[in-house]
C-alpha cells in the first residue's frame, strides 16, 4: 500500500533541473533553511486572491474592503501562530532582518542588549553601542543559560533585552529558550526570539515560553518572499520612532509656521508599516501558518525520520565532521552543517548540483562567527562549510541521493572538471 500523504504538499516536487552531462533530474532541494518552497495550499490561495488585491486601509471599493479584511485578519492568524498575548501587537515586515531592525529602532534609550555572538547576522548586527554584550556561548545548554545570567548581572541599570535564536541556522540545534527567558525575567530583562528557523519546524508560544518578541520570515515558512512579522509587547513599539516615514503611518499631517511639519503618528502597528503593504505576501504568510498549525505531528514525524536517515548515512562518509554548538546531543530541527576533510565546501556544493541535481548551501550562512568557530570545534581548518536542510519538500530519495553522491565524490572526486566563475565553483 502506498503511504498516504501526511504532510502538506509543497510546490516544486515536479521540478527537473539540468545536469552537466546534458540530462535532467528531479530537483533535490536540501536547502529549506535558506528559503522553503511554497505550500500547494498557499499557491492556490494566492492564485485565488490575486485578482482581488487592492489598496489596504485606504479605499472604499469592495476589493479594498476585501484586502483590508484579509490583511487585518492575518494579524489574528499570526497572533495565534505565535501564542501572543491579547495585548501584543503584530507588525508586518519584510522578513526577520526587517523585524529586528525595527525592534532595534524602538529600544528605549540606554537599553542593554545581551546575545550570543553565534547568532545569525540578522539578530547579531542591528544593536549598536557600548551596551551591547556579545557572549561566546558555552558548549552545554546549562552553561549557556548561566552565561546569559552572568551577562545580565553585569549590565548597567536600565532596560535590558536578550536576543536569542530558537534554532541555529547552522546546526539546527534548539536553544534553551524557556530557561533563558526565565533568567531574563529574574533580571527584569525582555527577550526577543529569532524564530526564522524554529517557526517552520516546531510550534511555540510567546505566552508559554514567556518571551516578549518574536521575529519570523514568510519565505522560510513555505510562503513566498517579502512578508514577515514582528510580534510582541506593544509599549516600546508604540513609543518608538516610526520605522518608515510615509503614508499610512500617520493620523494627521499639517504645516506649522516656518518649515516644520506637524505630524501625528499612529500608535498601532500601522505606525511602522508606512507605504502600501505587501497584502498578497501577508495573506500567503497567514495561509502557511494555518497549514503548519494543523499538521505539526505529521511535520515532526516526517522531518525526524529524514534527519535520522541523513545522520546515520553521513556518519559513514569518510572524513565527515559535523558542526555542533553543544557537546551533547540536543533536540534539533532538520538542518546540519559539515565539512569533509580534503574537500572545499564550495566545490562540493557545485558538484552536488551539477552532477546530482542536489541543492545545498555552502559558505558561512550569514553567521560567520558561529560557522568559523564550529568548524574549529569539529577539527576543520577552513572558514566555510556545507549545509543540508530538510523540510516538507524533502524525501527519502533526496537524502539517499545525497548520501550516495557524497560517498562517490569522496571515493573518486568529480566526474567533470571544475573551475571558478565569478568566485563560485562551476563545471
Ligand atoms: N535568523 C535566522 C536564524 C536565519 O536563519 C535567517 C535567514 N537565514 C534570518 C534570521 C534572516 O532571515 P531573512 O533573511 O528572511 O530576514
């Protein structure tokens, strides 16, 4: 009997890609952590919505009313998806990067920020000034919690914010969010969760974790590019300078004497959403969140089974060394990075693509400090690694093809000659 399809289907299962030998092969997308393929359900919903989209909040026409309803209703979807409190605000952004830059702009003066230096650059870089404390994470979860405790204890008086990823985009390991949130509370600090890599794989709740803010990206959540969200406590966001200045963010604008303008800014989420919003993207994000929420058990079972298969197979590839944040095995999503002794990651990734139709990521994954350090821990010497990331578009055949490919490449190298074109390896 064929197994019933338990997990939501993604678009792209039918895609074929060219091989260097002139043939084609079904695309094995093992790069879900960068951007996940669109769910079929999202694709259908977007297709139905496209003829209807119109200006949000501004038009009296029926299509504008529909768009406004869809847009505002999606705030409620995001509220449910993130387990937000009734007083939390949902601001639509472009992605996680945008969400953290917005939050950074709204921090009260003299806020101390504590974070691990292994964070993705989107979470590492938006905070500036002498009150930013970037801590090297110790190699156990328990010690990581203590390290945040100590860093917060050493902060100057005033507001404090801890920024933490839910799941590492380099290793897939889950961080001890609830434990660190409890420590943050003890010090009167707030905590902002980077859920870019957690949200596509695990349900979570701001309320249950006792977390103040969460940032996420639609394109990692099986929706197309261009829509993300920042969800969390309203007060700092209401008091902060508008993220963008423009239409929709204001209640009233008038000329004062001289050259000054008198502007009354909105205090709700629109304060930070100036300009015509990405209604289609926001709708797609909401549909994806609903689809995931209805299928967590099946998603978990699918991804865990593939990850076990991948892991078992990789450990027998000669020279394979995996990057790990923590010494011991911890709960993780289906993302892992590795180096193979004697093989340049960029070259490996190029061969996997050109000869096997497999898409992986190589490099330092916008987490340069983490990647470099973890390569060293793994016994490697370089600055770059290969990352494989599983998701709803991944199959056993994709995993088996990767394992076979790596064994063949390690045993006999590539079948074709490769050279660098514009800094990247290519046949
Ligand atoms: N945080 C993490 C953990 C990520 O993996 C990423 C994307 N690689 C981001 C933040 C940034 O997401 P985006 O590029 O969608 O802003």
